[in-house]
């Protein structure tokens, strides 16, 4: 399964409709959790049927595409089944009892409720939420894949805008020549990792480098009045700072891992302890 992500461009009213769709998806997911708590022997099919009951009872729920409602129910069942699995395996400590979601940032559509343009540069959502047509901008080319290969479409809200993710049913394989090399890695804090050949890769410390900027942005948020527009703008700036750091970390880790994998046939590693964290 491949996941391609594109940034979307549209009107403010369209992005407000996306927010409403995300809130509806959160409502359905939390309602399914409550239905499971209040009734015994509730399975995945029961949650799917309960989505139709919610659509009849609440008009704003019926505005969301039916498959998007089912995807929200699947999210609820995912947390429930994970709790069951932990109980069966007798995991020590907390078993991960399903909780109500407070901060939802995405809504997922399946094979209906959306239509991709012929040039693959825009997508139109056809449910009653009023999202409409959104322009797409990204580095991936969707023309190499058939529409039938797109199994899921997600609308994801981040600090710097709304993104669309396409989950494509495709098995990608790479033909690499054996190198005959074997390496061992020790992941730590002082160094990002140390290999068995004595090579030490330093920790980039993206968070530490941006600490002053984050503190300044955090102070600006605390100075603004609660529930004010200025506070919302300050929070958005702070969120963009954290988003940049997370992207730097991911980019660094992916590029470094790809380099190590392509250079060796066998990799053994020792991870950091759970109490450690990357700075």
C-alpha cells in the first residue's frame, strides 16, 4: 500500500466544510464507542449498522458520505479490537481501554464521495458537506495508477493547511544487488547511531536548535486573550514551528535509513530504552 500526500487549495468556505466533516467523523467515532460501552456483545457489523441509525437521528451526520461514516466506525472498532487483543495476550499494565477522541484531525473516504479530475490535479467531494472541488499540489504523479487502485482518500488537517492522502493498492519492489555487507547499529542519544565499523552519526537535535523560537512562540500564545482571534493566530504559528521540526526529523531518519539499507544486506540494531527520547 502506497500513501501519496498532496496539499490542497480552495476557498475559506471549503476549508470550513472540511472542518465540519472532521467534526462529524469524530462524533460518529465517539458515538460508536459509547454504543459499545452501553451494550454487550457489540461487534464490528453492529457498529456499521449503528452509523445508519446516527444518520437518521442527526441531520449533520447524514450529510457525510455513507462510506466515510463507515470508516469512522472502523476507527472505533480498531481501538476496541486492540483492547481485546491486549486482554487476550495479558499485557501488563494498562490494556488500552477505548477512549473518546478529543482532537480529531482527519476524515476518511473509501471508494465513493469523491471524484478525481482527469488530469489528476484536482479532486471533488460530492457529499452534502459542501467541500466541493479542491486543487492538488504535490510531487507525486497519480497518472501512473488507475482510479480503481485508490482504496482510501483522507482529508488531513495540519497547522499549515489541509492535505489529501491517497492510499493506493500497489506493491512496490526494488531490485538491488547484494553488497555482502553486514552491520550492527546501536541507537543512542549522544550519537544518532554507532555502527559496528566504528562510524558515529551525530544527533541533529532539531528540537534543541529551535528551542528559542518555540519558547518565544509559546509566550506569545500565553499573552493573548483566550478564545480571541489573535490567540488562534499565535497558536497556528506555534503549530507550524512544531510541524517543521517533525518534518525535519522524519526527513533525516528516512534518508539515513535508506542509505544504510541500500549499503548492507543484514542489519542488526539495539534501540534506545523507552525512557529515552530524541531531542
